[in-house]
C-alpha cells in the first residue's frame, strides 16, 4: 500500500504560477468573458498547466493541501487563487511576508 503525505504544502510564486505576484504582475486581477485571467494592465496571467490536475489528484486521494507564501501582495495572491478556481483545494493559507518557519508553525 502506498503511503500518502499527511499534508502537501505549496508555495505560490514559481510553484503554481511562473512569476512573483508582488513584483512581476499588476493587481488587481480580473477574469475576462473568455475566462482569461488578466492583471490591471491587461497582461494575461497563467498558471503552470499541470497545477489544477495535481491539486485535483491530491484532493481525490484525500491529501490535505495548504499554501505557504512570503509574498507582500496578500490580497493579489488570494485573488488569483480564487480566479483560477484553486481556493477550493486549500484547507489552510498562510500568505504574508516573513519567515516560512512562522508559516509552518501556524
């Protein structure tokens, strides 16, 4: 029998998407009528393509998922999780500047 992790924790920047949300894109974000997520300047914002499948697979296996990010763009990071319909996968979000040790202690 395969042993599954008790928890899978994901960073956001350069893990779920290929940029730093606090420096490379320009919040607020919105979803256009064609389903594309864009920043304030109209730049397309994309996930790594495998992300929804990976998170869905972990959920189907019963592995809880959390987010731990040191970004200073807290609102923008949470907004992207919702716009990409990823919020449903995360049982805990620790998104704020500071040490990742603090993120994990909480």
